[in-house]
C-alpha cells in the first residue's frame, strides 16, 4: 500500500511559513498584495478565485478581486492590468483563465508586468524557467515539486514520465523534473504504446484530464505516482486521472484527488506573491 502524499498537510505547513514571514514584517509595513481579475460568470473560475482570496486572507496578504462582466472589451481589461502594474500595493496580478472567447488570453497575459506575473505564464517568465533562472514557477508543477521535496523523494537519476504536455502543467513539469536531474520523457495523445512508456517510470506525473485513465497495469511496481487531474467520475464525484484504488497497491507513493496536488497550487501562488513582495522591498 502506497504512502499518501498529503497535499493538504504540506500546503498547511507552507502557508504557516508564509504567514510567519508576514507576521514578522515591521509594524506599519504594507502587506504583500495579490490582485485577481476575473471576467464573466464561469462557476468553476469563481470557485478558484474565492479560494485564492481565502488563501490570501489566511496568510495575511492584501487581496483585491476585480470581477468584470462578460461584456468587458480587451482594451478595458488591458487598461485594468496596466493600472495594476503601476499600483504600488500590488505585488502579484493574476488574470483567471480561461477568458471569455472574445478576449485573447495570451495578449492579455503579455500586458502583465513580468515582475508581477505570479502565475508565471508570460513569455518572459516561461523563457526564464526554461534556462533555469527564474523568480516564479508555474504554480501546479511547483506544487508537485514541493510535495516531492516534503516527502524527501529525490528524483535525481530517476526515470520520470510526464503524461500531458499543456503549457500550464505538462511542459513546465517536465522542465522542473529535468532541472531536478531526472531523466524525463513527455507523453501525449499521439504517444504510441503509452502503457509501455508509463511502465518505465520511477516517477509518473499524469495531467491529461481523463478520469481514472491510468490503471495499475500501466504503473511500475514501487513507482511514485502524481495525479494532477481534476475530473468527475461516472457519478459526478471529483477524481483524478489515475485509478487511485487500483494503483495504490502498486505505487510506493501516490497523491489522492482531492487532497493531493490541488491544495498545493494556490499555496505556490502565495509563495510567488511573497517572492515578488520581497524583491520589490529589497528583502
Ligand atoms: P490540457 O490543456 O487539456 O492538456 C491535456 C494534455 O493531455 C494534452 O497534452 C494531451 O495531449 C494529453 N492527453 C489527452 N488525452 C491523452 C491520452 N489519452 N493519452 C495521453 N495523453 C493525453 O489539460 P491541462 O490544463 O494540462 O490539465 C490536465 C488535468 O489537470 C485536468 O484534469 C485539469 O483539470 C487538471 N489541473 C489541475 C490543476 C490543479 O491545481 N490540481 C491545475 C491545472 C490543471 P495532446 O497535446 O497531444 O493533445
């Protein structure tokens, strides 16, 4: 039976450390500030934004939410982003994605000052991550690395397989594992003999968005299995991309869904905001 990589517990520990740093700021000093911009009425996005706000409050950050109507134009959204770039109380700007169809995600993100781009989605920050010289890491892959670190799982020299190659999870995850000296393979929907590839993994990270897709026969005995997926099973219950029940007996470590990678993501966002604050204040 695998050891459960507890994202809730790890996240609480990291948040505690962030809160301690905020509590130790001199009296009267401004707090780190995060601005979250959301456009439209997507219910899932509103839940994410609420959780980000809750996270900020928990660690003592200033949190500002800008909920804009679906009808917002690109010019209006970019004008708000530029105003936040100039705002001295704001260290991090997050534009909740996906934006409504008539708005260009990439164009909007490119207007965020890279030093306040705490999601690390801008070309500038992606480039810096690629060469291993960065201030911020994208939150979900960074959360995975933090979990591995918390449980003393060293990936150096191990075969790591990342299934999924999205710009926000799979690709940056592969880069971070590579920077941690793993030998990395990236698999995707065109990969042939996927089971054979995944069975070669000492560390398997799955981020595809398909409920319980990875089954026990696709996993090597003793592998570390990280499930990034957030899916719904046939009964509408939240589950991951990995068939947890089946894989649990084979893996050495595994993340549950919920309670694994999910809680780490917002915590990494808070970490990035604190990093930005410190840089801005020469701390
Ligand atoms: P995405 O942009 O839809 O990318 C999915 C990736 O999976 C693509 O690269 C796709 O390959 C690959 N894929 C799809 N079907 C496959 C298959 N049958 N075999 C192999 N590869 C396959 O998704 P994403 O944004 O990376 O998200 C992935 C999952 O993680 C989702 O469930 C999402 O909800 C979850 N997520 C969780 C968090 C968190 O905080 N826990 C954060 C972000 C995302 P191609 O490139 O070839 O199409």
